[in-house]
């Protein structure tokens, strides 16, 4: 069984090979569904190809008017504005973007600069250790690079190097407006397929502290119920590493048929672990749900464990614990998204997401949260109205204070396009009226501020207004100083970034 993506070439009929290469790599926003490696993405469809061609055509015209190259234009804030305004024409009016903003690079850059200090706290970040060799992740990154990462950002590296620590640091903290993040991992029945162990995630947190002179990243610890010594590993992590939260996969291993699937409401297996969480004071548990391969029913024997029907009872029995459901439990979506969008517009339901959103009312709990990693990213690419419906569903059922920002980066490269998509997104009026969804508001609305960072900060007892007491200095730590220099250079050259790491050995090899 292959859960990993395949690479396909698309041609736009451009005159020169160089132009074709540029067209494949220069869009600010992906033009088709990508994968984090845990599900099969749908191929680019006709509408997505039209969107891509439309953006490239208008970008050429606007670039000429602004006396710049198309590539440079697309990499500017005006390129984002153009991309989202074109998407509005093809998918319906969902994004706050206009041609007027796209036509004026200075105006677009002024808007971007005004939002640069927005508090963005990413609950799901990843990288791999040097020496990691699982080809699935290599294929994923290669695909992403070819399809939508600007050529000048590809560097002359191997694909695996693009997934390693140095590039993770650059793409997340230098090439996006992300301020803080939580490093996550994934278990595997085969120890060789662990891209970061619990000890390595903790070591990465320490390395970031050293480089930044400030706390910019926390680490999780993986819980593996049913495996030999798993409870003892929890004790060790709590005592030695003090992770900010726990992470689990109820399917056991997300990349294969695991011997260790489990349910959150299994009293005999899980409740002793919850006791340890409460006793340790580390009372946040992030659980992967949804996002299986398209053929999950036939190929993935534990697929029912990816559903959310085990969340409610566990949350009710353990009100002391915060249950954060990664990916919002989004069910695999075959032939995504048209059939599912039609189903949503008719019924108001999104498979497994609606089930999750109904848990607070059904069980009378307030300790269940929805995280947006991958589910928002791919909905907003494939059909923005579906993304709007997903956000509306989650906020209506769980409250805006129970939706958590996460991007699954560095699998997708820099998360800036996801940030821009969320900033600009609004729920269409007709959809809001039909399903009683509240508006998301503007770029920096109260709702978006909560989701971008305030919610996850509150869960962990972090006060955004007094970050200093948590060891965080966003104003003038080493990272901020280097990033300001990097931005002044146009965020194209990497010497400021490498100056930041000060030629230190930041290789992250398996100990």
C-alpha cells in the first residue's frame, strides 16, 4: 500500500521551456492539493489549471506595469493579492482581495508590513533528522518544490536537506510571519521511520533556545499506547524533558498497518495514561484524527480508529485534560472536493468534522479543540468555499476559542501562503445565512487573533501580553534581529539567515 503522492507534470503550452519551469514554481499559493504524506492528494483538475493560468497571465501584465519581472511580482505581497482575487472569480467570493491591491505593489506591501507583528503560534511543526531516509517524505518535498516553491528558494540541496532543521528554521521563522511554534512528531512500528524521537524533539527545543537567545519553539512527546514500556516512557519524558504537550496517533502508525491502534475511551488502556498526564501537570493531549489514504477502507485495517467517536467520553471522563484533535478529524475525501462541497451545501455536514464540532454540546464538555493542520491548507486550495464551511462548522459547534492554528510545516514549505489565506478568508454571506455561521472578520479580527495564536497560548498558560516571563522575546532576540536584516535584503538572499546561525554546526543527526 502506498500512502504517498506521485509526481505528475503539467504543461501550460508556454512558448519557452524556461517559462514553463517558472510557471510551475512561482505561484504564491499552490494551485492543487498537496499531501502531508498521510493521505493521497487529488490530481490537479481543470478549474485549478485555469486558476493557475489566469494568475500567470495577469501577473505578466501587472509585472510589466510595475517595471519588474513576473517572478518578482508573484513573490511580492501584490502577488498574493492577485492570486486570491483570481481565486474569487473561479471559486466564489471568499477572500478579501482585489485587483486594485494587486496593481499597487506599494499598497500591498504596506498591508503586509502592518500585519507582520501579528501573534501567530503554530501548534504543528515538523522536520527530520539528518540521515532519515524514508522515501515517502522525500517524494513529498520534491513534489512541493516542483509545483509551487519559487525556483530561487529551491537551493542546490537534496530533497531530504529541504526537510532538515536548517531549512525548517528558514522557511518557518524567516519566510513566514510565524512567531512561536510547537515541534511535533509521529510514531512508527518500524523504529527507522521515526523522523524525530522524543529525545530529539527536546534536543531541538534546546538548540532553538541557544540560537535565538529566546524561547521560540516548544516540543511534544509521543505517546504509544500498548507498546512495550510506553507508560514508563511517559514517566521519563515528564521528568526529563517536560514537553509542552503529548501527541498520539490512535491508528498506531500513520504510514502503515500498525499492531498498536487504540481508542481514546479505552478505560483499561488509556485511563492510566491520563492519570499520568494529570499528575505530571502536562495536561494537553494532541491526537491525530482523519487524513487517511483514499483507499482506507480496504487498505488500512485500523481506519475506524481515525474517527472521532472515541473523543467525547474520554473528554467527559477527564475534564482536566485538553484534547486537541489534529486535522480536525477531516475524513479522507475521494474525488475531492466537488462531491463533498455539494454534500455540505445540501446537508450542512462535513464527514467527521461535523461529528467533532458536535461533541461539546453532545457531551457537555469544554476541553475538546480542533486543530487546522493540513485540512485547512488543502480545502483552501481545492475549493475555498469548502474551507469556509469547515471553519464555520468548527466555530459554530466548538466556539472560536476552541479552534487551533497549525500548518504541518515544513512538509509544505513556508506556511506564509496558509497564513495569507486565513487572513483574507471570509464566509460567504449566503453560506453564513443558510447555516447560521458568524463572520470571521478582517485580517486581524478577534476571531482570527484567537485562532492564529491566542487559543493555543491560553491552553499552555502563555500570556501574549507578557511573553518575557515565559522566556520569549519577540522584539529583539537574535532571531528577530537577523530576520529584520533578511527582510531588508528582500528575503531572497540567505546570507542573513546563515549569519544568524553564525556558521555553527546545527546539524541534527541521530545520536
